[in-house]
């Protein structure tokens, strides 16, 4: 194998795979990526078994070949050198890297050791749906913060992608049991039957890197999602991103969303964020507990800690109901508000321990549910 490539091209492609390569060194091959150099097209693949990324590489190929190269070490080399870079393999054991006056020799592994890219997504029929890239990015950004992290209820450690045949609706849901975020949009294509797919949090987080960049071409970016038995394949332009699905049953999110909360409070989002941040300064760090005392046209937000002291602030709100007091984890509420784009937000409440529904003013497509704390 012999090829040359620009520094920027190699650096960008290597940066994309750094979070995917296995760092724990349980299987040495997983800390490597596969470079396939061909005159009809070159690409690199990285995998941690759960996810895999395949992306094209623009290079001048003198001699075709394949090799497994240590991903972190080559990234460090490419970052430091100047100018175009040439690669040449020696007996599938070594890679010579040359850039300007710099010469490196890296120990490599044979390409036959690398896990195979699945040629099919399972034994069943593969369905495909197409979705707008910037829309999928927005749906992920508005739900990922509420998904579980290292939760013992392993199905919560991912986002639920729920595609329904009726109305071509596509819903993304995240929950960790204390809060839930849900957003619904329309797909361009439809599925034959109801599909509930639990996509791991790490995979969704990586996928964001390839979605909805700001330049005009990518504003119209389309994402093709191929649905297999145990895998999802996202095709974004020439990049292919594969992830294994989490096997199990996701909680029935539709039953969690309160339907009859009668007390409604409306408040400016930005002022609400500032009040919450100021009040939570005096709350215990782990719980970030704040108290809401709500009465007509007024919300009092307070926090206290025996070791630290207390904080209290009043703010005007649009509310006409009876007095009610609730406790919240301020961080959970701030996460929700940070994901919202409207100027005003609406809180729909019932009693001090019932789930609270938080929505953007004038929209029902994005809903968040937060469980209050005992105060």
C-alpha cells in the first residue's frame, strides 16, 4: 500500500473516529482503524463493536492495499507534522509515514484481524426511512440530556426512536426515570409498521458530529436510516454510521405525560433561567434542590442549606390558580429550559408530588416532564 494525502483531510477523518476507538485496550485491534486504499475509492473504518464509522478518504493512491493502524498514535503524528503526508506499508506489520523532513515508522496489525463491516443488518427485511439532517439533530439535542447514563435499567441508557405508519410521525424520547423529554416531527417516508428502536446514548452523541452543519448545502442534508433486526445504519452523504440497538422494552412514555394538569404558569424563559441559577447557588450540590412557592401572578424561588445559608427571589409570572409549593432539582429544570427555543415557557402542574409538564409557549411538539422533589 502506498498513498499520499493532505494533512487537513487526514486530520479531519482521524478526529472523527477518536471517540469510537476502544481506549481500554481489551482487544488491541479495536484501538486501530482499518485503512482501505483503492484507486476507485478509499475509506477508513473504526469500531468499538457496538458502533462503527465508515468514511471516505480523499487520497492519491500509488499502490492499493489495506492495513490496521493505531488510531490515537497516527492522530498525534498527523497533528504535529507539516504539509502533505505519504504512507507506505511494509509487510502488513509496519507503516512508514513521511511529511516534510519527518519520518515515522508505526507498528500495525493485518487487515484480516479487523472486525467485518456487517454486509446485512440482520435476517429480516431492511426498511429505510429518510429524514432531514438538521431536524434529526434538533430532535437529538432536545432529548439526549434526559437519557440515562450508566443506569441499571439499561434500556434507559439510550434514546427511543419511535416511527409510526400513521401520519408518518417520528418521535424521539429520552428519560432517566426522574425526567422525560419528547419531541415529535414528520418523516418524508413512511414505515410499514410501528417501530420502536432504542439507540445507545454514545451512538446518538457521535451521530451529532455529522448532522446539520451550518453551510447552505448541509441545510438540505438528508439522512437515510436503514432499520435492521439489531442494528441501525445512518447514511449521511458519504459517511456511514452503524450502531447496535439496545435490546429490551422501553417504558410506555405516552402514559407518563400528564394529560389533565389544571394549574398553568407562563414565564419568560431567559429570566426563569437566571432566577433558577441564582437560587441554586445556595442549594446542596448533589440534589440542586430549589423550592417553588407559586401564587397569583408571582413565583418565589428559594433554596437553603444548613451549611451554606439560603437564597430567595421573587419573579412575576402569568398564573391565576390557587397557591401551590413544589420542590425541584434545579439542574433538571435548567437542562429543559436550555433545550427550548421559545421566548416563553409554560409549566402545567397539579399537586406537589405529581409530574410537571414543561412546554414551549404555543407548541405541543416538544414536551418535557419533571418529577418534583419532596420539600
